[in-house]
């Protein structure tokens, strides 16, 4: 079977608009119309133009033809499409909008028609013409930590690619109301069925896959399903031990700081992280804050500590 380069036949580029294709077809059809043309191959060229226009004027057929590609032109036995191409498309009879079946080549017939042959080159083809499910679309949306902890419904405005009447891909804004499930983690995906690219030939639209990210929080950071808080404490709270209130996303919690706690010590509040079948934990990381020696009294206290406490934090370095 001989491969047909429909773009070359119509004298247009592969990114030509539908208007460009129509304009070129009309110009060449007038030139090669058998009733007026003096070209020796006018009838053959006129049929080729009609076949090329039949495919490229139809966004469905054009999409299928473009996905087929030209890399399959050559071969000792002539044109052969990729072996798995038929799994994505469905071709059948009745694909002619102008002319008769005999006006089309075997290339068109095997891919888009079936007509006079009564069979289709591909197995599993139907009699309804080309159809293909729309592509999935991926997008990234940003939520608050509290949305994951409590569950929420949020509206997002997204730019969704669509094909306009001229065959161009355009970005169209769409606002969607999305349910945020409790316990969703960063990097996980919410699937919205049939909200992706429009299908061809009556096939279903693809899905919209929303990848979750979190807004930066004023106090908390996330690691998987665990929540971390850097908690400022005084030197005496760390040294002597204390009971303090800790803010968590679900409210204040009392926590005991053990005596002789060091900078960076982690204290755990079990199962107070992101909700799940096995909930995450809430970690408090102690940050020891030194009061400034900004007045004589504070300076005197530091001098007393210096003279009376035998402490050298660098002794392990030597």
C-alpha cells in the first residue's frame, strides 16, 4: 500500500489552519478540475486533492492521520502502519462526505473507509468511523494544610487546552469545584473523570489529574504525613523542664519539656499529623532562644553564669 502525504498533496504545512487547508484545496481544485484543466494528469490530481481534503478538513481524521505519522512510509512491502496503532482508534465504513468510494485510494480505504472492500485493515474496527478517547490532562493545584486535615471543597481556575473550530489548540479557562479528601499528601493526585481533553467521534473525554501541593505555612512544615513545628523555648525551660502549650492545626495541646533538653530535640505528639488509616504524627522541634544582654541586670546574670557554671560547649572539638 502506498503512503499518501496529504499535506504535500494540498501544498500546506503540517501546522496549517483549517482555513489555510480550505483555501489551498479550492485553489488547486479549480486548477485541476477535469472540465477546465489542460493538465495531462488533471483527473488523477483532482481525485488526490479530494481525498487529501476529505481527511485534513475533518479534525477527527486529521488527528488520526497526524498520529499515524510519516515514519512508516518505507519498507520492502510498502506502507505498513505501527502494529499497535489500531488500539487507540476506531475506523469503519461511512467516512465519505464527498465523492464515491471509488474516488479514494486504498490508503484512505484501509484507514478510514472499508466501503467497497467490506472489511477494515484493522481488527476491532466498528462501522461508526474514527473515534478515540480524549487525552488526560495534568495540572498542579495548591491547597492549605488545613484543607488536608479537615477535608474541604475548593474552586480552582485552570487553563484547559481545547481544539477550536479552525483546528487550533487554544487554552480555555475552566473553573472546577474539587473535593479535597482528608489526609491527602503532597504529590498525590485527584482524578476527575471525563474532565480532560474532548474525545473524538463521540468517544469519552480524558481525565483531569490534579497533583496536590501545599501552600507554605506560617508555622508548620510537612514531611509525608508528619507535621513539624519549630517551638521557641527559653534556656531555663530547656534546662529545668517545663509544661508549655503547643499550637497544633486542631487546637492547643499541653506538652511537657523534659529537663536538660538540648537545641533541636524532637518531641512527638502521636497521631496528630495528617489523618489517615495510620495517621501521621506531630513533631515539636525545640529552638532554644537566648534573651539579649540588653541591660545591666541581664548582663550581670550572664556574668554570674559564666563564673559559676562549669560549661564549655566546644570541649568535644579538641
